[in-house]
C-alpha cells in the first residue's frame, strides 16, 4: 500500500467507514440478542447470531487493517501523547467544548500537519482503539469459541464473565460512538467533517474563513506547525 | 422443561409418600445382601443407599418370587411405580398427569405402549433434586435417562461416538455440543408452555425457537432455577449467581440492575449531546454578532 501523506489516506477512510458500518451492525444485532424476547424477535435469534458473528469476524479483520496502518503507514504519529496534551491540553479542550464552542472561541488545538487530533481526541481514541476494542474483540471471540474459555475466572463462570465484559464494553464503545458522531457535526458546517472523512479533503473553500482566525494562524506559527484549513474540529 | 424434573425431584424429596411397605423391617425380609454384595454387578448397593429409595427394603418392590433362588418372578409381575406414586402430591407433581404425558409421548406412541417409569428413572439410583449440590448434577441426572438409549454404547468410546452422532443431528443449534452438555434434552423435546417433562415430542415437533430460552423470561430461568435460585440468592447476595454460574444464555444472562444502569447511562449521554447541540444553536446568533 502506498504511503500517502494526507491525514486521511484511502486505507484510513475505508477502515473508518467499514468499521462504522460493522460496529452499527454489531450494535443493532447485539442489542437485539441482549434484549431477546420469545418470538417474534425483530430479527429472529438465529439470524441475529449469524449476522453478529459474521460482522464480528469482519470487524476483527478491519481492526488488523487499523493496526497495520498505524504501525506501517505512519498513522501512529497522530496518537503520540505529549506532556502538554495532558496538562493543560485535556483541560483546555474540555473547556472549549463546555464553553468556548458556544461563544465562537478559537479552537485551542487546530489541526495541523503534525496534529490531527486534539488532546481529548487522543485520549479517547487511545482508550477506545487500544483498550476497549481489543477487550471487545477478545471477549467476542471467546464467546464465538466458548470451549476455549476457562470454566471459572475470578470466581465466576468463564463464559458468563466474558459475556458481561463483552456486553458492557460494547455499551461503552457505543456511547463513545454517539458522542463521536455528534462532535462530527462541529465542523465549519454540520456535514463538513463527514464529507472530509468520506472524500479525504474538504471542498468548501468558504469554510476556511470561518476557521482560520488571525489568532489561530499566529498560534500555529508559534507552535511551529503548518495549519490545515479544511476543518476546525474532528472527533 | 427439564426444570420440571428438577422440581419434581426437589418436591418429591420433601413430600415423598413413603409406602407402607417400609414398615416391613428387615427381620422378615429375605437376606438379599448375602448374595448382592457391594461388588455385585447387577446393583451398586452404595449408590442404592444414597438414592431416594435407599431406606426401603428390597422386597418393597421385589415382592413375589424373589424369596428363593433362582428368582422366579419377572419384571412384568413386579408392582408398578404407580402402585405407590399416585395422585397429586403437590401442584407441580401430579402423577396422574405424568402418566397421561407418558401415554401421549412418542415413547409410548411409537416405541412401546407399555412404556414404564423405570425405562427412564432407575428405581435404585434415583436422587431427588434437593440432594443434588448444583444444577449441573441435576442436568446430568436428567440427561442420563435420555442418553442411556439415544447415545448408548457398550464402552466409553462407542458412547462418545454415539454422542458425536447426536451432536451432528443437533447442528441447527450454534455450539450444538455445548447445548447438549449443558442443557436438558426435555427442555426442547417437550411441549413449550406446559409444565411437563414426560410428554416427549417427536423430533419434528421439537422446540426450535431459540428465544424460548434465550430471553429475559427464559424457559430455563423460570423453571430449572425456580427452586435453586432463592437459595443461592440468599447465600451470595443480589447478583443473580444462579444464572451466571450455572449457565450462559445470551438474552437470559442478564441482570436488571446492570441493564437499568446501562439504560440510564445511555439516556444521560443522549441528553447531554442533545443539550449541547441545542446550546450551540441557541448561541449561534451570539457567535455571528461577535
């Protein structure tokens, strides 16, 4: 795969939307199985299991693509956590979402060539992609192959504990996804970030003027980073 | 449905009507144990002593023709279980209904019109549910009756092969082997919605709706754990350990407190996102002015 310099290379966009489609499928079928009722279930239990298992296997393959892209295609650099990302980064970004975004304050961490994610994004993406997703995947596979699980883990039946962890990790990632989609509307226009993630670039030149304030340009120059003008936020 | 057998076993243990023949003490009984030693291949006296009938004299059931050797009686001449076990012992144990169920079952209809209780229930080793330490033991005992014929073999190897064939016949189920090991055959092979485990249905009429068990009001949760759940609940607290520790059932292995907590969290997140969005809209004019 050719190494693309764009922050949104084709492989990343394929992974992102494939991941999104599969996760939504897993969420719907998982919820249907969790709250299964004696017939008629909306999907039918057996069909639900079949779709859930298939989507889960495909999601694992997509996760492998994500890991490969991060390790070998340079995407890892956007996940590097710097000291300033923690303090004051997390607080400044949280403050922006809680107050500054309403008042039209400049984004504290505008996107640049070296920075695709703001500190909060980094934190949540790292937790979700490198902690919750692996837990979700491993527990999912353990439920797919229940014979491989220890009979007892931490005083509970192994398969029961695995199910419990799988269900509530899935819930956590689902709630993250709700916030993720919502914050996707905080671009220059509600659809700007979605278009960006679909095409890899923003085709709305007018969006630049709403984002690039003099103070931001100055801030970026001070930080030695080359600003990218196509969006003001992304989650 | 297998739960009903557990219920029967449990209640039977507490309300069992010990036949009057028990009063016949061993003084007048033939010395059965002089021949039937602990190493006897026809009956395991240790297991018999642990069974629900362990307190009875042999001659309680082995009546005429067993006082001489060789024994002259036949099985057909022996008293029937129903000679002692009659009527309704409790709301859930009605021997007359059980008899009706057996008569209507595929066993009596297609196998043997004179199908007897002892074809499935060993009178020598029958143990009530209350004496079993866990659900697995109760399931094992319940399924042993079925597998004795449906996965029969002369050795462990042939039994395993027969069980393997049985697994192949149940490929409709995900994880068929686990289902056969951890579930009671009668759960799916008796009528749904009826508290009978004796009316065994033909293969074509077996329960195929997964959600009968894989649901909040699981067929298993409401029957098989009915008697054991309160006991374990009292021992271990609020967590429904009877379900978590005895079975894994997607859709049924749920805890309502965790579910309510999850729902509350989801509602909070949705409300938060909605409020944030409304706030952005409300402040839009302010941002334009500034």
